[in-house]
């Protein structure tokens, strides 16, 4: 059993929350999802979904970043 698992989960949740706040701020500043800095944040959110094991949400997010959805 990995004793660090609860800590890792808390860190992932915290980081995910910070990315969402960061995205809100960047969307207010740039007023579009097409700006590179917004796209990078969206890709980072997709990566967090992947890290948390939700591959479907990660794929959907990556497709949004690439403009496929």
C-alpha cells in the first residue's frame, strides 16, 4: 500500500483547482480561447485529467485545444 497516495491525490486536486483559476483569469485578459497562453492552460488541464486517470475527459479537452470540437 502506498502511504503517499492520499497526499498525491490532494496535490493533483489542488493543482487542478489552480489551473481552473488560472484559466478564468487568462480568459478575462485575452477574451478568447485562441490565445496561446489560454491554449497552454487548457492543455495543462487535459494533462491533469490524464494524470487523474480520466482518459475520456483528457481526450475531449485535448481535442478542444486542437480545435476539433
